[in-house]
């Protein structure tokens, strides 16, 4: 007579920032028993805020750019992201304010972005297009490695 013992795979994640949470979800979906530890009293890492009086400040990014990766995590876990939140595309990604008084609006529409950049920074459209094309190639070659 034989006794079969099924050992549960275990994983420990140090850090409950977005990468730690994403890793924990991916491992849990693969059948791991996952424990997540963080030095802070709540998850989120840089995706958190703090309040000072009546004002709220982000610790990290306040710009949410790649919702497809969040959606993918929800789908992997068998959840519908729309049951939890809805995305709303914005015309402006953000605004930059420079010490010399220069202001730049980063539009989400590529043509408007280019027009604003050419006007604000006094650069040639062709140079900016070449720069953007080069960055697109870099992203296509390295994006999967760093983001997926």
C-alpha cells in the first residue's frame, strides 16, 4: 500500500506594490499558496496617497497608462474588471510646469501632442516624429520584457 502526499506549492512575495500584487495573482492562478509581505500597513506601494489637511497627494504615479495589463490580471483571476471600476480616457495625459514658466500639455491624441510639443519647445516636426518612431521601436523590442 502506498500513501500519496500532494505537496502544495508555496511562494512568498516581498513587497505589495503593483509588481508584487501582479506576481501574487499570477502565481495564485497557477496553484501556488501565496503569502505577500510589505513594510507598509497597506498594499499599493507607490500607488498610494497621503493627506495633509484638506489636500491629497500621490506618492507615486498619478497617471494610469496601460489598463490592458490590469484587465489581464482580472481576467486571469476569473474576474471582470468592469465589475470593480471603469476607465475613462482623458484628452490630456498630464500637464508640465517648468521653472522658467514654460507649460506643456501632454495630449493623449498623438497629433495634438506633436503639435503642442513643436510649438512649446520650438522643435522641428520631422525631428520629433523621428524621435517618436525610434522610441516606438524600443518599446516594441523591450516592452514585453519589462511589462509582461
